[in-house]
C-alpha cells in the first residue's frame, strides 16, 4: 500500500468524528443482523415476556451489576499515580466514567473526558488519564484471556452454531492463551514499562498492579455476565462456562465496534452464539439487561460525577 494511503487511513482512524460515525454504522449493521435473527418475533410477544420477568431475577441482576460497578470504580483506585487521588474520588470517577462510556461508546473519548475533568483538580493531566485507561485495558483483557483459557482447557463444548470448538483444538487454544497471559504478566516487570502508542507513550502498570487489575476485571466481568445470565431463560443457557465465553466475545466485539454501548453488535453476537434466534424471551431479557446494567448506573452516577467535575481545581503542589 502506498505510503500516502497508509497515512490517510491512519489520520481517519485517529479522527473522533470518523470513529463515532464508524460506531454508529456498525450499530446499524448489528441491529440489522439482530432484526434478521428475530424476524419471527412479534412486539407483543416481547412485551408479554417483559411483563413476566420474575422480580427475584431482577434483584439478582441489580446485585450483580452493583458488584461489577464496584470493580469498575476500583480500576481507577489501583491505577492512579501514587497518592494523587482520594479513594472516594477515584471510585466515583471510575464508576461514572465507565457508566458513561458503556452507554455512549467511544470509551477513550466519553469516559476519558469525564475522568480528565474530574481528576484535573488533583493534578492529573490527559496523559495520566490515558495511562490509567491503557493500564486498565491491558489488565482487563489479560484477565479475560486467562479465564477463557481455563475454560477451554477443561471439560468444555461450544455451541456448534458459532464457534464449534471441541476436544483437543479447544484445549490447545486454551493452553496457548494461558501461556500468552503468563508471558505478558512476566514482561511487565516490577516497575512497569513505557509502551509507544502512536503519538503517545502509555505507562503499563508493574506486575503487582497488573495482578490487582486482573482481579478487579474478573469481578467486573463476572458481575456483568451474571447480571444477564440470571435474566435469560434456563433452556438457552446450558451452562455458565459456555455462556461466559459467548458473553465475552459479544462484549469484546461491542467494545471494538465503538458503537454506543455496543448496541446491536453485542445483542446479535449473543443471540447467534447461544443459538437463540427467534426467541422473544431472550430479546426481553436483553432489554431488561440494557436498562439495569447500562441505563440505571448512568442515571445514578452521572449527576454526582458532574458535581465532582464542577469543584474548583486544587494546586497539586
């Protein structure tokens, strides 16, 4: 590819407007796929299943969501520069930042901007916030890959409809993932490393911080997945291990798409991965999940975060 073409593509990829437009386009595509998967479902069927959602399932989903957002707030506590942020500020800023980015997508812009505004009065600049977000994503995906690796190396069968991994191929992939995670953690070193990222340089956390972020990521994703798992009909979720892998794949594709909240992409992947096309009760569960995990935390956390951002800056010296 000619150099000028490469430079043009890179400039487009770094353009916030381009990324937002791409996210919206992928959301439309995901919703189109979901519409095809749910072609035989009538709106009245979804309304009936929504009304029939058991209250104990909703309460369990709310509790699991609370656990997930406690972990989300904890990310900023363990990745903030030493003694720069009070714990309560980091917990609120982290949880609110992820509530905003979960709902609107483009996490590096939406959640990052909120953190920058909230943490500036404590002496943190945009580079500090970017380093924190980069450290979280590094530990987050290591934790996800480690869990998937453990699942793949144990007694495990994926649904034939989407992934079709069985026996030795699944176990072999699991071993590769686990080995890769171990190597990545080992390479971080005790004090972390500087990693160039385009025009920026992101500081990855040291080995101890990586382990702490991975532990929080496990609580975060388990909470998020359980919040949906308890809402789904039992005949769709044949086992939590299978569901968890499908959930993580759907979550990863939704995040990578930069679509608002992974809308459409997340649902289409989950429905296809679980073999639940044409199920009105599954679509109803996904709607309830959207309200509990995406909308409710935003409603509860955004106003406190705005008040935090309006406080006057303090001199870091």
